[in-house]
C-alpha cells in the first residue's frame, strides 16, 4: 500500500530536522511567514506552468503544492486529511435537490440553499486544538 501524503511529508520533516507537531497549535510569526512564502512560491509555479505546460511539469508543480501544504499542516500539527474530509462534506452540500448544481458563468460551483459551511474548528478541537494556546 502506498503511504499517504501526510506520512511521506512527516518522513521528510523528520529526516531533515524540520518542525513537526502532533497537536494543532499556533507557530511563531516567523515560521508562519516562511511557510506562507513557500506555499506562495509553489502556487506561482503552478500558475505559470498551467499556461505554458508541459503536462508532466504541471503534475510536478501540483504535487509540490500539495507536499508543501501538507508540510505546513504538519508544522502546525494539523491532520490535514481530516480537514479535507470536512471540506469535502461541506462541498457536497452544494448539491441541490434532485442533484441540481448552480454554477457561475465560468463554471465554478456555487453554494445553494442547502449548503452547510465546514466546521474546521470542530475538526481541530477533535485533534486536541485549544484555541488561544501558543505552541
């Protein structure tokens, strides 16, 4: 069985002595800024290659975004798989009665009257997060 992205990134962080937490917590502003810069750098690369290609490079850059996002979650002690599951649950409530889908002109799926916002705070509390507590 293939290891999950979370497991792979945890292995990387441990091997290279990078921050990794087991419980959700705030981090220093410097570390938070650094992680944000890493994510922005990867997102810029995806935006660039999305237009210029080729497809194998796009796949590489998309994977880099996911890898850095999982690393950022790990630095904060967040089980990102659980958060993604909650976002997915919420997104599925955008589906209207009879499977009706509302879209913007550009194709983006819109929130309908049955939409339920994700409760990410609940998920994080389930992981041991105590709001307002510093790491």
